[in-house]
C-alpha cells in the first residue's frame, strides 16, 4: 500500500478528515454512511453498542449532503460525517429510551436537542442511537432494556458508562465520533476505559433545553483525535435562550487553539488521590508518567502542593438524587418499579421520601467542595489526576473490583470525575497508555471554569508526544 493510500485511509477514520474528503468529492457522504452501517452491522453482535439504527434516515440525509455539494453549495464543517447519538439525547426521527424499559418502544422524537441540531446543521449524519446505563446513572452499561454493552479492547469488560455505547462503537472504529453526556463522568469514564478522548466542557458551554435540578450534566462527544473534539465544541457551543445557564460565546476557535495556545508558565499540580481516593497501582503509574511528560512538553510550571478535598462522591450522589425523577411520569413509580435495573430501583426507593434537611446537608457538602476548588484554582491553572481508579472491569458490574487486593465501593472506582461536574470546571480524559493486560488508562486534565481551550490544547500536546492507538486492535 502506498503512503498516499495509507494517508487517505487514515483521513477517513476521523470526523475532520471525512468532512474534508467529502467536500473535495474524494468520497461521497453516502459512501461514508454505508461504510459506517456495514461496520455497525459486523461489530454490534459482539459489542451491543447501538439500541437503534436507521439506515433509511441516514442515507436520506447523506443524499442531501451529496446533492448540495453537486450543486456547488456550501456545506457544514461535519458534512457527510456519520455519528452515533447517545440514547438520552433527542434526535428527530429516532426513539429515545434513556436505557429503560419504561421508555422502550416510545415513538420517535419529533425534535432534535440543541446539541444534535447543531451537529446535523453542520452536515453530520446520525446513523443510530447508542446504548447507555439506565437514566445515565452509573459507570457501566448494562440494562434490562438492552442488555450488556461490551468493550472492544476486551469484550468481557465494560466500555464504561453512562455513555458506554458511544465509547464502544467509536473505539471499535464503526463511527468517527458519537455524542455523550457527562453528569458525573459519563463522557470521561468511557474515554478512559475505551482509549478515547472525552471532553467535558464547562457547565453551560453546550446548551441544554431540558430541566436539570442538580446542574451537573453537560453534553459532549467521544472521539479518537483532539481535532475532532475541538471541532465538535466549535460547532455545538454558544448560548441558547432555552437554557438560562448557557454561556455567552467564548470568542475562541477551539480548533485553532489546540495548535496555537501558549501553555508555557501555566501552573499545574499532579494529585494521585485528591486526599481521599484509592487507585490501582498500575493505573497510577501510567497516569503519573503521562502527567510528568505533559508538564515537560507543555512547559507547565509544576506546583508541588498538597491537595486534600472534600470527597465529591457523597455530594454528587445526594444533590443529583432528584434528577432521576425527571425521567418518570406520574404512574411510573412505583407501578413499574419491577422494570428498573436493581441499582436504579434502589435509588428511587432511597430518595422517594428524602427529607429537605437531608438534601440541604448534601448541598452544604457541595458548597464546601466548591469553595475548596475555588481556593485550589487560585494557586494553579491545571489539575492532573488519573481519570479513573481502575481499568475497565466486568461488563455487567463493578461489584467484584478490588484495589490492592481489597474490595472497593463501586462508586469509588471512579472517584476523580465528579469534582468537575459539581464545580462546573472543564475536564478531559486523554489516553495515557496501556496496562500489562492491554487495557487503556486515562489521564484527566481539569482546568479553571470557562477555560475549555486549556484542556483541549494540553490534550493536543499529549497527542503529539505520545500518540495513542486510534481504535482497539483487531477491528478496522
């Protein structure tokens, strides 16, 4: 195979590359959609990453892109790029089940979310809905509605959650990107477990139009390259009047910032535990080595500062308790309790009579953490940690996970991600390396609120100094 042919093949594995090739007429949007559909069909029997695929709708959208190009019209920055939509994000023409039997079988959505609308408006083509944990509640993807989603790096293991289907299909190479949502780590955890980029923007950077009580969840995407993550954010960010928390336009072109932003002199601290976490020794070794390399390559000022924060897990579990109730209609609980997966049902049982004073204690814990993080970011600009405490675990449950031979609370296998949700910071998970068993490990970069360009630029530097595999081995 010639170098030119290899370069062209590599180009067609990224969203940025596909859009460029489609615009040049090197390939058609229909060809890219057909290739994605073929790959989904051949991979999904093993992965179970999609809960709904709509070839007819996707091919119809591809024809519109090809016709516009044939007429010489301008097309968007994601023209002809096939993508998956997380099964909690509204995509007109496709059903949304939230990973639950309670919503399975409902009619297709009539409207796109703001997030999906902006992607489709840029020419991206939705091919189907990807699996998620029920109501996006946990960090593995196993539901009564759709079964178990599996990791292409090792199909006995989970790709993470709640955006597990998005992580699995992108890591397998079926589509170049898929949407994700992150209320406590649900973009970054699948990124770490599946060897991908997972960017959680500042809260409000990408608007949401549905109600949220905890104000922790943000839309995002799982990608293979930093350029794809930057383009996604360029297209989807910006205010919308339906979201009172949406941020004004940043004035930053993220795709340019990943190449041009000067990071020299930014103050960075590495923490192995934030003062409360237990971490698998191999995960810690890989993440710390990646952090040290990044500090040097980006010319960051290393701040050797002790970091001991209020553990965010209890605050996150408590203040987010009301969110799950927004997915139910009046008669769904307790009448349909038996249809819920066990941990979700127990969550409803534990919170249906939650007293206001108890909820207030959760809020005070969150406020204390917010103040601690604000103080921390007076001293630093960047916080580096592992993304997760462990590599990917059994696909059906984390209940048997151990650290240093001792069982660990399942919630504490992902102790680092919730901080950014509670405090609204931007954070990204970057592939840091592989364990001896060949499993991906993530390095998390958390930055000051509203400075989304910083983690993206640092991810780009990491990509240049330590390139990672674009997909799991043995797929495409």
